[in-house]
C-alpha cells in the first residue's frame, strides 16, 4: 500500500492497528501506531527509513510492487532504532550495495544491531544530497532526540521535513494526515508521546527547535515516522513543542496514590478537597497508580504544577506499583514541579518519608513534610490532609 504525500513523494510504511504496547511493555498504544517510510522519485530515487522487523517481508514486497529495488539510488536512515530500521537487513539482502545516508552515530547503532558493513555515507547538519529535478535533501542532526543517532531530512522545493520521531504520535489512522484525524486523539497522543519520550531531553530540544527555526526552512509538511503527518498548519506542532519543552504546566494538580484498605485513598480525597477549597479554578485529578497506566499518568504529571503522592506502609516500605512509578518519574527528569508525600501506616510508617525522598531525588520541589496517617483518618488527620491540600494549592497559585 502506498499513499501520496506530495508530488513525487509517497508513504510506503505500515499502519499497525493492533499494537497495544511499544518499547516492550514500556509504552501503551491504545490507538495503535504506524511506522512511516517514504519513497521519493525524482531523477534519483530515495527511500527514507523502513518499518519494524515483523513487517519486513510485507514492506519489501510492497516496495517491490512500487519500484524496481535496483533503481533505488539512496537510502536515508534518520534513526537506527528497530521500529524504523528493522526491515533494512531484509531490503539490503536484495540491494546490498545501495548507499545508506545517516549520521556517524547511526552507523554505530546500525552496525551494533545488525552486524553488517553496508555502504554507509555519514552526513552532518547542513550536508545536502542532490536528487535531481532541482531538488535536494538537507540533513539536520537531531542528536539525543531521542537517540544519539537521530536526524531529520528536509526535501527542498516540496518543503517536506522528514522529522523521524520528533513530532510523532502512536496513533494508527487510515488517512494519515492531521486534518483527516480525530483532533482530540491526535492532541492527546502527541502530548503523551512528548511527555513519555521527549521530556528528558527538554533542554536539547529547546536548542534544536531554535536552530531549526533559524534555518528559515519553508515547511509545508512534517512527515513524522509514527502516526499522522502534519500537513494542515504544520507549524502548530512546532509551536506546541516550543511550549512543551519549556517547563510546561497547565493549571492542574494531580494526586497519585496506592492503597490496600482505602485509608490512603480517603486521605488522597481529603487532600483533593483541600486543594479545591483553596483554589476553585485549578483542575484536580486523583488516580490510583496500581489501576492506571503509567504512560497516561506521566502525561498527567507532565501537565501538572504539583503532585501529591501517597502509599500505605507495607513491610517498612511503599506499595510496589508506586515504587516503580516513582522510578519512572525520575527517568523523565521533570523540572519546576512541586510535590508532597502522604500515606497511612500501622506501626512503623516509613512509606511517606520514602516517597518524599524519592520525589526529591526525581527533581521535584517538596513543599511540606510528609503527612502520616495512623491506620485511617480521624477528625484530626482529616483536617491535616485538608490543610496539606490547601498548602499545595497556595504554593502553586
Ligand atoms: C502486609 C502488610 C504489611 C504491613 N506492614 C506495615 C509496616 O511494615 N509498617 C507499618 O507501619 N504498617 C504496616 N502495615 C499496616 C498498614 O500500613 C495499615 O494497615 C494502613 O492503614 C494501610 O493503609 P491503606 O488503608 O491505605 O491500605 C502493613 C499492612 C499489611 C497488610
């Protein structure tokens, strides 16, 4: 299957309707995904990226129905990760000498994964490749967005930026274009993708966006490597990225907890009540971490000014779903967010203190001492929970 993108550029990728987990079990993909590869046919024929390994046979067959593989002059690999390069070995069995254009780091990642010494041609930012008919490819290194090997490729005259993982989303969509997609799903998936994949690289991304903007490229289309392609006002997603990479916050406070006998749940609810009493405008959301999806929760934290995090004490520690999630929060390296810890206990009560320490270690600014509730709420501890909510609200107004 192919889809026309513009003039002599076709999408030759794979829509993966059934994908429910990505990166192993790390990333939830309720809306599926796509692996976008592109074929440019000018005086020179160029393939940009491939698709994930399980679809290699299908990909190569489709490509063969489109073009005599021997007439592919260049292959551009924007990023060596398996979901984009996984079909390369199968393809290279058929056209082993075709030059591959990629960054120096992509040579390392491709050789490291596939152990092949293909005809690599290393490119750097501003390098160009003439493809005839007055058009050329311009390469822009995107180091650490999100691997050291990442780059984007710009097609002049057609003004298409093949951005690879940047600006993508895990969203399977029949029509592949942003104007033909469900706008709410698209926005939510783009934000979730940013929060979970790109947040750790905020500072690099900020610099890179400035650099790309300073190139003054006319961009008519942003052809991502996952999800839909931005052709209607493509600058909208660049503008969103400019906001998202700059310590993004909405007027939201999120409470995350786990519980066995609901004491910590009721405490979470009282903290929420206190926040609402102090600030009637703020959006307050409460989630049970063990019953929620970690990636959705990370997106909620991404939107939040502050979080309150609670677990009962179990065997001198916290419940393990929360432990895992706090570890994940540390990986995401959020900045400029406030936090507080709480939890019920029976006799020793280590959990709130431990949560407090892990949040601090994850870069959150702790705005109060941990709240400890013995067994479950009394009038006194209920008031303390409400007061904690008010304190969080006051610190974020
Ligand atoms: C398996 C188990 C282990 C526990 N271990 C501890 C502990 O080490 N220290 C402690 O203070 N309380 C411990 N408790 C007591 C709980 O922290 C207490 O029941 C608390 O009120 C539960 O809060 P929840 O209603 O939010 O689940 C334990 C409870 C259970 C069920």
